[in-house]
């Protein structure tokens, strides 16, 4: 009875709007994987129609277990846990530069035969929590004008930027941009003074420039041929249909086919060889084709609700660490949506990142749901704090 009572109390203290909105998107995305991946499952995987669906269910079960574990860890314990997690995630990403599995041009997978892990995805929540803890640890010193802050600031920058640098060297440009974006937002809203932000930013740009020159001199390139062609040729993708514009142009066709109400579930034509792996990075094109603009509008609304609830919690929580965690999580989700859909719509170059709650993916789904568990834990602690005060 105590277990059930504790579970009920935990659920009562959660942000239920955030919980049910994400749950609805997860269920919708999981069911959509059946239709989006049907051709890939039969032709490429040589399995039945539900091959990727069942694999995703297993991923969700693992993610749910992680969700429950995180809900039972006090956020005060993060300062003891994060150094260990940071070292593990750092070592995994460093290992990939030397020996990793190349998938779609990026060397960012560890293949354990039974399961494949993408450490760059694990780096996102690790980066958010690490920076948040460092800002909390050094807050008073950073706000004290009598103190010298250079060593503290470069410690924070060093711990943070190592992840986007390592992921960039793995040739995963999209994930590197997201990691750098998370760092940039948290850095801009940090307790560091504006003068010190400007100074350290200029020095960082010079250092990164030198590193790029060194990479160019050693490897003979900065971006891979695929990355470079995508950056150069993302305008008017249908004029380059047989080259870099193939995926985006077929996504345009899928969205156009869908119209307002869609062609119907399972009736997409673009998933049949036209869009490679339509259940992953390009999943929104299949959703738009089969469900139409109206359903897609509800998806956009759900995304707005999720980001709003997390940012609202960021403003309400009294804990400095938790405030930055929420801000980082909202940035994490927003950047994934922006880069995925921006590339799909031809607004920015296509870099290949998953769409939150809708794309098939193991490490990304685990990292995202675990991050949301941290957010829910912050909400629970804030609610319990208010009860104790009363």
C-alpha cells in the first residue's frame, strides 16, 4: 500500500499538463512508426511490418524505467552523480573519434551487437546538468565584483565546449550544433557579467578558429563533402533532385500530397523508396502526408505547450540549478524541432536530427525522456517545498 500511495503522491505533484502532452505525442509518434517504417521493415530489415514498432516499444520501456529511477533521485544528489556520468559520457564520445561505427557519414555509434548506443545524444542532458551545477556552485563568486573570475569562467567553458567539439569531430554536424546551441543559451543567461561574456566569447572564437585551421592542415578539410554540399545547396532543393535536394524535395511532395486532412493512415506514397528511412529524421513528412495540415497544427501546438510549461517552471523554481536545467531542457527540445523541421522545409540546411517524441530512435528517446523526468522531479520538489512552507 505504501508503494501505491507514494506513486500516487508523486503523480499528483507532477506537472500533469506537461506529462499528458508528452504522453500523447509519444503514443501518436509510436503508432505512426508502424506506417512510416513499413517499407523499411519489409525491404531493408527483411522483417514484418511491426519490426521498428516493437523495437521502439522496447526503447520506450527502457526509457520509462529511467524515468522512474530519476523521479526517485533528489536533485541535490546530482552534484555527486554528475562527475561520474560526465566522465563516462566524455570517454564514450572520445572513443568514437578513434573507433566508432559510421552511419550515414557520421562516426557516432558504439555497436555492442545487442544494442547500438549514440553517446552524442547522452551528451545533451549531461551538458545541461553540468553547466547548471557549475553555475550554482560558483554563483556567489561570479556575482562578486571583487573576485577574479577568469579561472572559473574557463573551467565552465572547457567542460561545456568539449562535447560539441568531440561530436563535430565525429562528423555529426546537427548534434554538434544543438550541443553548442544549448551551451550558448545557458552561457548567455548565466550569472557571468556581460563584459566577461564578451571577453571570453572573443577568446573562444579565436581558439576555435585556430583549432579549425589545425584540423584543415591535418585532415585537408573542415566539413565532410556531404556536409559541405548540404550547406551550399539547400536553397531550391528540387533543382538538385538527383543530388543533395532529393530528400527535401520528396518531403515537399509528401507535405503537398497531404493537404489539409491527409491521404489517410498507411496511404503515404513517399515512404516507398522516395524518402530514405522515413521513420527517423524525415518522419514529419510522412505524418503530414497521411494526416494533413490540421493534425500537424496540433503537433505544433503540443510543442508550444511543452516548451512553455518547462520555461514557466524555470521562472517559478527558487533553485538556481533547477532554473538552468529547465532553460537547458527547453532549449534542447526547441533546437531539435527547429533544426529538424527547418531542414525539412528547406529553411536551413538538412543536417539530420530526430524530431522530439515522433522520430524512431534509441539513445535520443532515452535522453529526452530522462531529461523530462528531471523536469518533473524539479516540479515535484517545488510543490513539496511549498507544502512544507505552508
